[in-house]
C-alpha cells in the first residue's frame, strides 16, 4: 500500500494533482500498457480519401463561403526546444579540435556524415551572414571556419541557439530579412485561418520562453500585417503542471529525488489536449511549429488546408442536421438507416454485428452517441520512408474497430502479423489536422471525455544515475483523440517539411 507523507501531499496539492490520479498512474505501471491491435492499414478507398482536382476546387469554395460567420483558430504546439536539432553539432563542438585534426579526418574517423553535410551547406543556412560577420576576422582555414561557426551558433556566451525554442530560430532567408517558424505561421494563418480580416493563433510554449515569443511578435507583427492585410490575435499557454506524471522505480515504487521529494515528469504532447480543450473556435487547425515552408510554397499549403476545412464544414453540416433530427423527432427505421449509412460512409464509423438486433430505441442511442462527437479531418502524406505514426484501422478490447493514428511504439513488433500490417501502411501522419469541437447547438464538447487513457507510453529513463520508469500520456493525435470521429485525406508531400535536424534547413522547401 502506497503511503504519502505530509510533504508528498503538499507537493501534490501545489501541482494540482490528486492522490487518486497518482495511484491510477502507478496501477498503469503495474499493469503495463497493452499494444494496440491493428486490424488493417488505412489506404486509399479503405479509410483514406483522395479527391479529384474538381472535388478539391468545390471544397475550397465550400470553405470560403462558410467561414464568413465562423471563428477560426490555428493551434500550434511550440514548446519544443531546439537542442535536439543540434545534436551532431554539439557533439562536434565537444570532440573536435581544429589545431589537432583536419575536418576531413574528423568526418572520416568519427563518422561525421552530418557534419560533412553541414559544412558543405554552410552558406545556405539562414544565419550564415549573421555568424560570418562575427567570426570572419578569426578564420584562417576551412577547419577554423566550420568550428568557429558552430561555436558561435551554440555557445551560451554567443548566439546560444541550442537554448532557443525551435519556433524562434531563423529558418528562412528573404531579400531583406530572415524569418522564424513563428513568423511563417502568421503568414500561413493569413491565407487560411482568417475571418473578417483577423487571424487568431494559439501557441503552446514553455513558460521560460514567454518573453522571447512576445518580443518576436512585437518585432514582426506590423511587417506581416502589412504584407498580408491581416490583423493578428496571438495568445499562449503552457503545459499544465497538473498533467505531469509520477515516476516510479523499476519495482513500481515511488521514485524520489535526492531531497526526498516525488519525481514528476512532463506528460508529453498528449497533455496539450487540456490546452486545446480551453480553446473556443468553430474550426481549429493544428500544425507543429517546425513544419513550415518559404513563401514560394505557401499557397499550396493554404489550398490543402482549405480542402480539409471545407470537408469538415460540409460533413459537419450534415451531422448537425441529423443530430437535430435525433433530438426533435421519433425517428423511423428508414431515417435511422440513412444516418447509419452516412456515419459509415462519411465518418468511417463501424457498427457491431449485433446492431441490427437492437430495438429502435437502442439503435437511436448508438447513432446519437456516434454522431455527437468532435470531428477531426487529418491530412495524410504518401509514405516515402519518413519516420512517424500512420493511419490504421484498430480493434479495441471490446472488438470495436475505428480509424486511428498509430505510432510504431504502440505496435507489438514481436508479432509477425502485426508487423506485416504495420508495414502495409502507404501513408504517414504529418500532423495536419482540422478539428470541429462543437455540437449542433454551438456547445463545445469536453474533449477530455474522448481520451483513451490506455494509449499512453511507458519508457525507461535515468535520473542521477538511477533507473526509473516514466509515463507519457496518450499522444495528442493518438489516444487523446481516440474517440473522435476521424476522416483521413491524402495531402501533397509539400505539406510536410519538419526541421528535426539543422541540416533539414538545407532542403529545397526551406531555401
């Protein structure tokens, strides 16, 4: 039996976490988290829709007609630090000494392929001129130049880019300026998340970076507003302390810090369902902070977003009509059958084999439950070897089948048939979502009611040399949206341009 000390209870109270919540998390560690059971890969015409050019044009028109009285919001998870982007360059800074070794020798001996790419592309980085101005007088050779460049880029006494939030690094170079992902998201929002001349954006950030984001917005807002004829409302939120999860020892006992306090860890991006739940908008676009493009490609991105949102509004209009009918009328069998076919065809809902044997009243309850849910329309990109989750049909413990975005860590890779299904995936998830979170009365759903708590992740970590187990909450677009109605649509590859390493800035979409 776990017993909490007075100090523990004070710590829990301060974080806004109940004893019951901690005990449930410990039970999760003990029970383990089951793998998801893949029923099939979602493919074109089997869970993924692909539109013709004419259909895309019609959906864009639908979007542009419908948004006049809608509140639009762009929701951008942006708390990621840039440190991971610079893993190879941090390593280089630590291990390379230009007075003792040539750059070629380092690349050859240390397997420095990333540094080779970095050094060859040096002049194409958006911060090249800025850094060159600072180091030019010190450079005596190529060996010197690359080392001094990296040192200026990463040292805490210099630009310190490794400390920056990824969203505030220079990503793109234009004639007179460089632009951060934050700025590029404003430009994008002006093209598809604007209504009545105003675009609203919400960024989830780390509290320590609050002033940096506010400063960046002050710096760029007039320039972007003028260029896009848009006024911007930008606000921020932080991952809540109450969504942190308890850490345990490998024996599932409470893990304690050196001072005796309980160790809590951030719950991962799934914690952001709480932040999303606080937003009030008719259409919410979700996109990661590092997935941006230069202005040359931005219109293609905007058109793709309008297609997804147009589909959402089209489907939602029918859902609202049916939901209203359910609340107002004694439905006939024919009406129920029409609604069931709509749910199956347009919202990928699957019904149990026993549905036909239910009474009319029971069928109405099932239809009503499946109709009254938030809707997400998710762009899916053809799989060209990129890592990340993908779209699948999944069977839950009760035998219910639904469309889900599944990460490889959720699949039992020692089960050959599951691995075979996983490898059959033709598309992957670029995190390109358009969400409808209100019912037909305009009331917002409580999104926390649609989370599958059994889709989190347990990982092993260390703290001060001691092994521990950590719990990650169900991912924002995985288990946190497991019980939403889901539509997958193929979108063009140009919509996926994340910057996971600094060398990704050398790709054409960022040049």
